C-alpha cells in the first residue's frame, strides 16, 4: 500500500468514529468485502470514503443505513466497484507476486525460527536450517489455508457460505494428507541460518518496494 493510500486509510478510520454502531457494523462488512475487489488499495479507500460520507450525511438527515444504500449491501458495493478503474493485468500480476512473496517469507521465517530447537533436539548444528518434504507440505498447507480463509471472509462478508468454507478446508487437508502419504520425507535443503535471514531480508525489501508501487 502506497503512502497516499495509507494516509486515506487512516483518515477513513477516523471518519468512521463518527458513525453510529449500526452504520459501523455495516461498514465493517463493506470494508472487508471491498478488500476482495479487483481494484487498487487507493481506490478501495476512495470507495470507502465515499460510502462513509454517504452514511454520515444520511445519519444527519435521520436516515438508516438501509434507507441510504438499500437493503442489499453486496449489490450496492458491486455497483460502486464497477464504476472504479479495475486493476490492469500488470497490476494484478504484481498483486499475485506480492502474495507469493509473503507466503515464501512466512515459510522461511517459520523454518528459521524453529531450526535451532529442532537441530539441538536431534543433535545437529543449531545454525543449520534443514527443510524436509514434510516441512514444505506443512508450510504450503498453512499458507493455503490462511489465504483461503482470508479470501472466503472477504468475499462472503455479508452472507457467509458455511458449506463452501467446509469444502475448501477439507480439500486443503485432504491434499496435505495425500502429499504426506505419497511423498517421501526427504531432506530438500540445508543452509546456514545466516543465509536464511539474509534471504528473508532481501525478500522483505523486494516486497515493500513492489507494495509501495502498487
């Protein structure tokens, strides 16, 4: 998120303090839903600002949320989002790269933090980060579950679909279990913990550079 988007986000947070509890509850669902839209962070905050101002003006006139934006909040959000410039293929690709980088950074951080404990318990050198097949499977499963849960919550903030959520989690668990059974638990990588920390630092730098430009 670039500087302008962050500034507008902070202003929106302050603006929403003036809303009633009813409007704040609705705005929470709206903001969550907007996060899944195919628009930039800045445009997300612009849409959010416009809706905030509509609700605040409506409350000054004594109107409820439904009277201002209607009963179907999802349809209202979709109609507003359609009027906003969508992400270009390049911007969308950059978003996917950011998600992939974040996943890799999380996995490397987990392996690096727990490597000394694992190595000492097995009699190995504490400064060696060992990555096995099982580690990779667990990392991918955790990250997949995290992204699925976040995506599910964002896209279904107004009307949660429990069956879809259950099927998604079951599919991730089943794939993880199948990988554990079918793949041998071989050592994939051994590296010095210092190299692992350096890689994490470089990836974080790349992540923040791309994020600021998006």
